[in-house]
């Protein structure tokens, strides 16, 4: 195994190991992850090879690895490394990851967003256990109309009450798979919380600040009196976090494009052919476009995700687009370039990555033509 492969393996094991530790920790109980230890060992053997001068044996054990590495941005893990040309670190997705975990105090940590994003978009074999998979698997077993309606419901209603749940179940009362999807999607809200004004999920008060399904919601400044509160154990339900993060949040981008087409009287369908891609658009002259909305903040992750999936899904379309939220392209001005260079190198001439604003403009202008 070459060193880059070793390094990628180490990072994967560390990321998955940390995730596993957080998932399985119970009240004060310590969960031992073999993957995590294995990952640390591989990483430290490379650390010793590339940075023998600064190598510190005392940083090898678990807790000190968490403090000295996992709580620091990944790019800093390589401070002092020499002769790393072959590793080509700046081209690797993991290099751009922020700290993998955050400090929750009292020697405990919580896994950060990018750690989860890495598992979702870059890794391929570990997604099975994650909450949204259970929901996806059920949705996929439905027919096209049921699929679209139920998926739309999850996107539009991250929080519901018992009456709404009852009505929803009644709609699907003869459909065991749909009922199963609903069971898998929602959970009861157990603790007092607030409705997040940014994403519509739940904000919990932490020792410092607030916590939602992703870090950017928690970073906002909120005035508590202006937030809508939900008392715990009052029968309110919310989407499970994985479902919120990987179905509902990206779904908002999908629905925004879909609704925009409707508004401009351009024919469009959501998740055609059981989610082959996100939106199919047909213009008056018969031209078809395929849209894949990607709410992935880190361009290297999207790049690796595209490679993992073997490129843009096949279909009968004239052009295909990966669409990202405007703010991601504004934050990382090289975002579109990174993806478009990758698409070009895969031989695509009719597929590109575009930000939402520019896609809307194209739809608006094309939509007027006969
Ligand atoms: Zn939120």
C-alpha cells in the first residue's frame, strides 16, 4: 500500500471510529472503537515517517489524539511534515476538513458536521447504519407518486404534532412500506427546545450557545424570547437528525428549483424515475435538462462524491447540472472550477456545476423561448 492510500485509510478509520464512538456512547459509559485505534496507529506511523523530528510518543494514545488532532482542523495535522509531494495533500478532500469533533466539556466530545459529511459523501460502505438510509430504503419501495408525495412531506414538515402524524398515517393506512418510512423518519421530542428559525428543526440550549442539526444554525445569535418553544415530552415529533440533515435540508434546494420552474411555467418533475436525478425540466422546444441539487459545502467532498458515483446519472437529457447553493459558491470562489475541471476530465461536455442563482437565470430566459 502506498503512503497516500495508507493516509486515506487512516483518516477514514479515524472519522468512522469517532462517529461510532459518539453513536454508541451511553450515559457516561466509554465506548472502545477498534477502528479508531487502528486509524490512529496508521496515522502515527506516517507521522513518524514524515515528521520524525517533532514526533511525540505521548500524543499516540486516544484521549490525547482527540485533543491534539481531532479537535484541530485536519490541515494542521501535517504541520512539520516534510517531503510530502507524493501525498499531494492539497488535492485531498480530507485536507479541507475542519476539526472532526468539538469539545462538549468534561472530557466528552461531539462529532462535527464535516465528519458526518465525509461519511455520507466520500465513504461508501458505512452509510448503511445511518438513519436516513432506513427511510430511503422504504421510500424507494413505493411507487413514483407515493415516493414524491412522502418525500415532499418530510422536506416540508420537519416538526409535526400527534394529530398531524395521525392524519399522515391515515393517508397511507393501507401501505405498510409508507407507514414504515414514517415510523423511521420521526421521533418524539423528549427535551425542551425551540424551533430553529434557520432550518425548521430543533434548537437545544447547550452550556455554551445552541445546537441544531448543523453547526451553522448553532452559530447564529438568537433572542430567546423571539423563538418558538416546544416543551419536552409534549407529544411533538421531529425528523430524526440524519433524515433532517440528508433528506429535508437538501430537499429544500430541490423544491426551490422545482417551484421556480412552476412559477415561470416551465415543465418540471421531481425525482423522475424513482430518483434517478432530482429534477427533470422540459422546455417548450422539447429540450430536457437534468438537475442534481447538491447541498455539499466542501467542493472536494462533492468531487469525490461524483467520482464515487461514477459521474452524472445517465438519461435522455440534453444538459445536466450539479446545482449548489449560492452561499457555497460565494464562500469558496474556486468551488465551480474544482467540479467543472473534474467533469471535464471525465469527458463530459454537457454537464456542469452551477450555482442556484445562475441556474434560475437560465431557466427564466430559456423558459420564454418557443
Ligand atoms: Zn437549524
